[in-house]
């Protein structure tokens, strides 16, 4: 999967899907999706973050819950974390997302009207 804004020379963001029932940081979620990129690259983190956001929005549209598990991110960049998921050593894990069926959905958040100021 390549981010739409990425030039052809930018390494692609790669989703890895694993089924997980483990306790730990993944809250018994049935699925872990790890979006990662081939490191190094000028926009790897940004492109993978955009891919994660799009995945989370698409999941919500299908009535699935998602959560970006930020504190797992640091562990997954270690050799032990990469071995756990079978990732190559040159891979840069960016977005560990858990996906599942939530028991409830929170009501929409009230938003303020945006204040738009034209400059120039």
C-alpha cells in the first residue's frame, strides 16, 4: 500500500495483520494491524500515519472500533518486538492498531464552528 502523496521512490507502508488474544497492551482485541514502512525514508512516518488514519475511518464506517496503541510502538521498534511479529530488521513499525467490535459507540462530540481567517 502506498500513500497517495508518496512519490514512487518512497518506501511503501506495509500493513501486517495478526490475530491476538493476548492480554498485555492489546486489550484482548481480536486483531492487531501494524502499519510499518521500510526505513529510512523521508516521509515514512507521516505516510504510515496517514494510512492508519484512513484505516481507522474506514473501520468506523463499518461499525468497527479501533485504537492506536502508542505505548506498544516503542517495543515494536526493538529487535525483540520485530521478532515477535516476524518483521524484517529494516522495517520501521509506526502504527500498531487494534480492531474489534465495540460493545457501545460514544455519542458524537459537539464541535465548535471553525474560525477561518484568510491570509494574503
